[in-house]
């Protein structure tokens, strides 16, 4: 709902990530991920958020999903500023959604490792297929390919940073859960 409300305001430009403005306007580190290029972009990301959040509800609590979205957004902003300074602006949740997807897929995959192959193939296919998609879409430099359907440049570098952040968070969640289980045992 927040994304759709922000899309309806005339302040989206003041909220987008801008690499030249983040030091003086630190809210852009997060807010840029919740504003979008247009309504189509906002609606696609809203539906994707709903689908991914529901898919990984058994593996990630609502709190962990929120933490993942925020951490991925911050990691993407820092990554764009540090590794891709020629990418001057960014709008959208897709990078953080990649973070959420990979956090959930990583937890699901690791937690399913004790299952037979029949129960392991889906989380493995999602995790591996997601990484193949992210790697293949990388432009090889700091360019942002133009997407006709979006009417703007796409930033696959944000998908890569989000995927890496989500994978690390998934590993941290599994480690924290294992530690909590060990502490509860007599």
C-alpha cells in the first residue's frame, strides 16, 4: 500500500535514489525503493511483493521479510553509490524484491536439505534458476538497458546486489535459527 500511496503523490522525484543527493538527503537511501517510474511499474512490483511474500511466509516471518526488504534496499543504494556511480538515479522495489526472494529461497533450500530429492527439487530450482537469471541479465558494465514495457531504463545491477544481500540474509536467518534450537535443547 505504501508504494501505491507514494506513486499517487507528486513527490516521487524528491524520494527517488539520486547518487548526487544521498549525502544531503539520506532518506533517498530507502525511499527510492518505494517510488516507481510509472503506475505500471508500481503495480507490477506490488503484485510481485504480494506473491513473493506469500510464497516464503512458511520460511520468513513478516518481521524477517520487512528486515530483508529494508536491508536489501540499503545495500542496493550503497552498492549503486560505491560500485556503479554512473547510475545516477533509481526507482523501484525490484532489487529489494530480489533480496526477499533469495532470502526466502535460501532458507527454504537449506531447511529442505534433509528431505528426499522429491522435496528438494523445487527450492533448488528456484534458487539456482533465480541466480542464473540475475547473472545473465547483467550488462557487463554500468549501463542500464532500456525496457520498452517500462518506458525507462532497467537497473539489473540492483537485482544482483539485492540477490546477494538476500542470499546472505537467508544464511544468517538459518544460522540464527540453528543457534536458537541448540540453546533450547537441554
